[in-house]
C-alpha cells in the first residue's frame, strides 16, 4: 500500500510546474499525504503508465486509450488547445490556402515526431493518414529537421511559440484544424489516477490537485516564477504566455465540451483503426 505517500509524475514543463507549484511548495493543505514528484518527458510518462508504475501521472490523452483499465482520468489538470495546439513546421513551408495543399506538401516527407503515444502524433495521423516518421525527443526536433534527419517536425510544448525564431515556418496547426473540424478544443494531456486507490482517498487527491491549480491561478506571478527553471529558452513573458495557453478553464475542469472533445478524439482514432477501441472514459469523483 502507498501509506499516504504517492508518486506523482509530470513533465518538466512550465505549465505542469505551474499546476503543481502549490503541492510542491506546501502552499495548500495536503491532508497528511506526501507526494514524490517524478519529472519525466511525456513519452516516458506514457510508457510508465502502461506499466501502472505511478499513482498519479500526467499522460497523453492518446495514451489513455491503452491504460484505461488501470487508471481513471482526473476531471482537472487537462491540457487542451482551444483553437491552437501542436504544429508541423518546416524550413521551406509557405502560405497554404487549403488542407489539400498542406497534405500534398507533406506527402512523402519524413516527419520528426516526439513519440508514438503522444496526442500530437495521433492528431497528425487523423489529419494526414499514415506518414513516414522518425521518433526523437521533443526538444531535439528542430535540430533533427535542420540537420536533414527529417523534412518536417511535429512540435509540442514551447516550440509552438519559438519555431519562427528558430528559423521555421508553420505548415499546419492541428489545434486550429481540429477546432474548425469539430468546434471543440484538442485534448492533448490529462492527469490520471490509479483505480486501485480507495475511493475516499481518490476524492482527497482530486481535491488537493484542484486546490493546487486554483492556487497557481490565484497567485499567478509567484507560480510563474516557480515554473521558470523549466522554461527552456523562454523569458518570463513567453513562459507566462505558454502557461496561459495550457492552464485555463479546461484545466480546472474539463466541463462538457472537454469531455466531449476526448470522446470525439478517441472515437475518431478508433474508427480510423489507429487505436483498438474507444476506451471507457471514467472520471474520478
């Protein structure tokens, strides 16, 4: 048993650091529980969730399809791109006037992706169908494209704000496309909790997480400051902008449209044969 000590996995990104600031720094009542923070990139967290290793973890919504027997989604902690999200960038992109033009530009290109279980990869497959890809850590995608290891890159995290400075042009923003297509936000990441934790403890953990997110939003400046060590290549201004993209009303609670977005995203993936079936989507509490 966990004896009141829980492993908590999240990625070393300013938005996650912002969400968990109050828990990491004991700014709220942790109700006698202790949390061991495990900071790993999202692909590693997805793989650990497959093995059920962590009690609570950030996870790609794509990966949730493979772990729903063991984990339930927390109704808070979502990363949703509402009209923006992961994007494909290239050195030689241009202005495209239609999805058809974009698909023909990307056809036959090798695209560097940050992991097969990321939601970004699943979204790009929904947009493009199958494509040749190479898997590289998310923070090496720019370099891989520049060195010719790929002809385009699928960008997540702060690359969405820094790609132009790095010499790239945008080919497609998948969050923008998804919003046009469905009128819904693109569900990228969530937090999951192991189902074998007793229900009363699950409710406590949910309440603590929600308070941590609320605390960060209410004490924005100090929470952004706490997040700065995780803000690779970003100044406070840019980090603040990135955090406000991914810590928003959906983060406090998915709400109806957030829940609908997850169902639609995973249903479409199942219909296309990209995941075996749509998982039962259970929320804690």
